[in-house]
């Protein structure tokens, strides 16, 4: 046509005389057959004003033109009408675009849709036209989508990329996930005409994203704890939002033992470690054999994951009736069984379930299940190794602790040991010393595991050996610190790759030596351990004992010793660190148990603790008594040669009073004679003799000289030097201890 703005010319009868290509595209005519087409009603409908509610896309203008004696109607495009290119693009979108396009009226009814979408929906266009959009596409939440569409229609603000599930498919496998967007359709005057809704099938994308999210959750949440069952619980919690899950672990793995190689034995026991879902055939914690001839036993045979579609007629359900009933009650229809395996070793099996209206598992889900189980298996193996190391460390530590603590006649002891997570380095000792004295020791090596347990054993052995030298408590602690420093240097000298190379050795210790004759307690602290005292009347006090530096510390400060007087019937409580008692206080519990057996007091503290702490706790209780005065003989001696016969006579009379047998009495007289003679010859006044009858008969000779005796092996021609040699042969034990007033040489015999 000559005039570019004229779409068509129509005669008076309403038939087309000539028509432009744009008009043919607009009205859907064939250019070759357009002449003579009756268009009067259509032109009148379109020319009414371009009512958008009646399907017009762009307004047009109809004008009359005189052509001789007749009138010709010209249909012209308005000034802002779309171009031919715009119309071609629009038609292409509605015929070839894979994205579903829907034109909705102001009642959200479909008035036009693209032909490509009709093919995708496998439904004729007429079946969807004039139907409400959300109902036509059978969204699972139509009310929610209608509300979103109305919001766009009223506000004009587009809603983009809304994920909507559709239930249009006949089965769960056919259900789709769509990305739906809404944009308001406006007239040239800005009035709301309806909505343009676009839909895109994103089912594959969303399922892939869900798999990635599930794997990300597993990698993020599984493996934080180092217990096999706890790791299985983490796995169940991470997978639960995506599917039901049951985790069964080989019982040997739970105990930290080496997992079996696949195929596992039919009699192998498995433990139900975790479960998330509607119902479980077996309770969590139950240990049983896997029924043979089921997917679960097959997985632990070939270590191959498999998808199992659950049907009532499945043969393998007969071998496991309890599971069959559980599946029936829960409505499970799809199952993935995957092994928890590492390097050919079977750790367990994980079962993933889908229930009722959930999407069934596909073969593509096997890769996800394999990745999830591979990560979980690695975490379970780490937890198993940790459990094994912890078990070995606990066994080593248990063997290194006192198997039968000493039971002095003047000290009743009991201890409470609460193991922490991964063990620890706390230890205690009760050592009988000469002179009716008892050493109470509590120590704690920082850390956990095998290295901590062995270090604790080394320090305890060293302390036990040093105690045999009868050193003063402060000197004993200093020697122990030197030993710890040497152990720390050995750690620092290890290769750089050794885990202990950069791990410092830190330890604390408390030594309390109770003298039942003098009723005093000498206390030395290195680091954290604390001491409480419960007095006979029931009151409790924390003994103010200054703390010295930790063992093997960088400080060279001395270890101060504190001597306190304690009456008989008092109870000492030595703790490695603060004991949190939720419902009361440790002091109150000790006061309540002042007159009760110490073992009962330990039970009371344990009951009060419950699960209040994850750190290792150690409490050593000691109830002290004074040695009766009639079991002690104290006799000052002159620094003269007649001191020896005077001492023998006094000892003979006292032993007769105690009714000691003649052989023991004769030997003790010999020991007293030699010790007193040495004190007179080599010592300095004042000289004192003390004889103590307890479970052993002890003779002590004290003088103010600081020089110590030395055992000699006298020659045949020597006239002297045999005193200590004789004592060493006839006494059960002997030794020397030093204090600020001089020295004391002692010897003991069994009674």
C-alpha cells in the first residue's frame, strides 16, 4: 500500500479491498487471500476505542474517504502503534519461546497463552483459556499465588522468580517446579489491564540445587564431634530436612575397634545409631544382626549403593517383617541404601527414605547419597580412631593410677574421679611416710589423649620415687618440677612434624603431708589444685595456701610451704579444679557429710554433679586422726657416750609395755644403739629419741647437725663404720630427712 500509516481499505459492505502486511499479521490473515474478506464487525469491534479488556493490543483509527460516488473506509494505525518488527517479536514469543507466557485479565483468568506452552503442558489451549491461572496450572498452594498476583495487579511492582510447585502430573514423578514471574499490563493511559505471567520449568535445576544444599549441610554439620554415635546423629540432623534417614553402624566401630572388610560376616552386629522419620522398625541403640537377603545386607557385601522402590510384593520384605511393617505404617515408597565404607572397610549402612507425597528417589540421587555417605564415613572413622585412642589412653591412665591406695591407720581416704571428654591427666596418690606421716597428692597434666596419660604416669612415678627419699614437701615439689622441665625439653626436641613438638607441658600439683603425732599438715601448691578443710564441728574453710608456679613453668620462684594445725576428726578435700554443683555448693555437701563415711560423701558429690561438666574432675577426701599418745615415746638424750645405754633401757621398757616380741625388741635395741651412737659422735645437741608404734615400729633419732650419714662397706680390719650397714640389714627400711632444726635418721620394723 502507498500510505504507510494505512493498515487496510474496506468498501461499504465491510470487505477488504487491500491490506498491509502489518494488518495481516495483526488479524492473522493470509496475504494472498485477504481480498474480499468480510471485516466489518471486526473493524467495528476494534474501532470502538481499543478496549483492552476485549483483546485489542494497540488502538487503531478508522476514517472514511470519498472515492467517487462510494465511500471507502481506511483503517489506520494510531501514532503510537507498534511497528512491524515489534509485532514479529511479539508473535515469536507467543509461538516459539520455551518460556510459558500467559496474558491474564483483571480477574487473573487466562485470555491468551503462547502455543509453545500448550505443547509443554500437553493440553489444548482452549482447556486453559478463561480459567483462573493458579487453578489451571494446579499449583500446590493456589491461594498463596493468587495473593501474590493480586499484589502485583494493585501495586504494579513486579514479582519475579517465585518458585511454585505444581501437582498437574498424574504421579509424584511428573510433578514440576516452576519459576513464576508476574508483571502488570498497563494501557497507554497507565490503567491496569491485567497481568503478564511467565513460567519456566526449573524442576531439574531445583532438584540439583537441593542435592547440593543437602551435601553442603552434611559437610558443614557432620564431624564436629568425635564420638561415633554423635557423628551419626549429626548426619541424621543434616539430612532430615531432605529425606528420612536411618543409620546403622557396625558394633565394633562404635567400640573403636578396627572395622571389618567387606563382605562382612553374617553374624556381625550392627547398632541403630540414629533415626529421623515417621516411624522406625528398631529403636535407637538396639544392637542386632542384619537380616540376610535384604538390600541392607547386600550393601555391606558389595559396598554398592542402590535405589529400591518399595512395594508390598517385594520379596526381601519377608526376611525383615519388622521393617516391612514400619514401611507400611510410614507410607515410604522410595529408598536409597548406601554403604558407610572407607578403603574397603564396612563401617555401617545409611538408609534414605521418601514418604507419601514426596518426590521418589531417582538414579541421579545415588551420586548425592554416595557423596554424603563418603563424607560421613570419613567422619565416623575419625571418631572411631579417636574413641580407640581415648580408650587406650583411659586404660593406660587407669593402670597408672593407684590400684590399691595406701590405707594408713590415721588417715581414711576416698576419691571421686569423673572422666572428661577424651580423658585427661588428673591423678592422685596416698603415700605412707616414716614417722606416722601420710602424703596426700593430687596432680593434673593439661591436655588429653595418650601423650597426656603417659606424661601423668611419668610424673606420678617420679613423685613416688622422690617421696621415698623423705624430702620436705617444698623440696619434693621442686624436684618434681625439675623432672617435668626435662620432660618438656624432650617434647621440644621432637621433630617439627610431631604433634607434641609445639604442645607445651603444663601441670599442677598439690602435696599435703599430715603428721599424726604432731597433728599438723604441711602443704605445697604448684598451680591450680585447691584444698578445703571440714573441721570436727562441721564448719568448712578453704585453707589459705599460697600457690607456687606450675610445674615446668618458666618462673624460677620457689614453692612456699604452709604448715597448719588440724585437730583429729578433720576432713581434707583436695580438688584438681572448681567443682560446679548446680543445686548446692561443694562446701555444703562436705559439711553435710562431716560424720558420714567418705565413700558416701563421694557418691553425694557425684549425684550432685550429674552432667554439669565435660572436664575431668578429681576429688580426694582424707579424714585424719591423731595417733594416740600412748603409742609414742619421746626421750631427750645427752650428747654424751652414756646416751646409748640410756636410750636402750628406755626403749626396752617401752617395748615391754607395748608387748613387742623378743626378736623385734632385740633388733630395735640394736638399731637404737647404733643411731644414738652416731648422733653422739657425728651430730650436735640437742639429741632426741622418738619411738612410734603404728603398723610399723619406727625409731627416730634427731639432732641439730645438718650433715647426713652415709652407708659404708667397712673392710675386715676396720674398727668402725659398720653402724648404718648393720641397720640397713636388720631394718625393713631406713632413711634421713632434713628440716630447719637439723636432721632425723629413722629406721622401721614390721610388728
